C-alpha cells in the first residue's frame, strides 16, 4: 500500500473519530463530561464552551474527510489534523503539570492524541512530495 493511500485512510479514520467525539460533545455535553467525572449540568457558560469545542471538532472532521477526497485541500488537512491532535496532547500534559493527574479516560485520550498526532505528522512528511506548493 502506498503512503498516499495510508494518508487518506488516516484522514478518514481521524474524521470518523472527530465526528463521533464532536457530535457527542456538542449535542450531549453533560453526559460526555460526566463520564470523566466532570459536572457541567446547569452551568450555561461551561455548556457553551463545551458545545463550541464540539462544533470545532466537527468542522475539523469535515476538513479531514474533504482532504481524503479532494487533492486540492489534502495538504491543509494533513497539516491541520496532526497539529490539532498534538496541541490537545500538549494542553493535557500542561494541565497534568499545573492541575494534577486527571481520570484514566483523560490519560488514555492524551496518549491517543499524541499517537494520532505523530502518525499524522509522519505521514505528512512522507507524502510532502505529493503536495503542490
């Protein structure tokens, strides 16, 4: 399997993952946060913040799917996805240092974000020759 096909698969898998998490976060924020022991019910500001993040994830999912299909925006998607995942991972590590250890689910999310970020970054650099600059 060639590296460009692997990049497309990565973009589709990332898009699916972000679609699920984004949808749950935007449209069922109380439950998704409660799963990690975070209580936001009745707090309009917290709900607003969480829903906005969910919609951001859905927007990036659309970019991811589009990049898998359309050559013209593949480079943008191939840069954005790893940047998103690595940024989330770094933010969580900063939080561990400043705030302490989160729940097991949040630790697993951190690991997954770094793994997906580094896989995406590697695929970007391997496929860089296919992107028209």
